[in-house]
């Protein structure tokens, strides 16, 4: 073998080794991303199985039965069953937007039965967006935030509104309430958490991180809030979910 051929062979081996390292690095990155997605989902599932929410709902069902309100008890139990069935979704990470909305609606129906006339909600989902694919457990954690950290702390009746709309090549989901709103320091802390990838924010950070992992860093959630004026959270992601 000539020196020229030997040099060419060495060059090929070096390039192959470099390519192997790059492929191995890419594989590790993909595995890391999948693990982050899984952990984000598990974290949100832990939020879903909030013992206080479950115990309060079961206590309410028992109270309804003891009060002779069997029909209301059956309805609340049906909503609870739907809530957990969609949350699990047979292990699927991505579900239809209609299913995600049904999951959120079941949660709000349960809470409305518990809070009575002090809380109302509205959900707007155009029929043409029902089949859009979305990571599950995206909307309900933000609705829960609105309920516990906005509506519940305000006197009088409050409303939570969820609006789904098309925005060019993206989907925009707006969760807004006319509750207490955030103090500037609270809003700054939550925004910093979203930016740094922390775990404060009662599920908001996990939702934000999962949206970015699935669709890219340019997507996620944004917070708009004025103390005494309520809070608006926007979720933005593309209509077409990437593979992988």
C-alpha cells in the first residue's frame, strides 16, 4: 500500500471515528430529551393525583349520597372517572385537543359542583381544531393555577375562560381568569422559573418545559398578570407536532 493510500485510509478512519462520536452524542441527546419528556409527564401526573383534590371530591360524593342526592353523586363520580381516564390515556403522550379539553372540562365540572355559584367557567374550542394533537396534561394544570391562586383568593364570583384559536401556523390556547392576579414579585418569580427551567409554579414550569421539548425553544407559555385584575396565560405551539 502506498503512502498516499495509507494517508487516505487514516483520514477515512479519523472521519469515521468523528462521525461515530457525533452519532453517539446525538443518541445521548435524544435519550436525554425522551427522559425529560417522561419526567415532565410523571411530574404532571403527580399534580393530577393531588390527594387533596381526590379526597375532597370523594368526600363531596359521600356527602351527596348521605344527603339523598344520588343523581348529583353519580354525575360527580362520572366526571372523576373521565378525569383520570384521559389523564392516563393508555400511556400515550400526545392526544387530541378535544380530549385535552374534555379532561379540563371534567376537572372544572367537579370544582363547580364543589364551589357552587362562586365559580363559573367557559371553554371555546372551534370544531376545526378538535383533531389538533397536543401533549396531554397541558391545559388543566394552568386552569388549576387559575382556580387556586386567582379565583379562590378573590371575593365574589369569578370566571375562568379557556380559548383555543388558530394563529397562522400555530395554535394559541389562552387560560384567563378575573381573579386576584399576581403581585409583581410573584410574576417575576414565576417568569424566572420558566426561564431557568425550575420546578416552582404549581405545574406551569413543567408544562412550559414539555412544550419546548416537543416543539422547540421558541414555543411555550407566557404569563400576563396585574394584581387585582386577573391573570392570562398563553400556550403557543405549532399545529404539526414533530416526530420522535
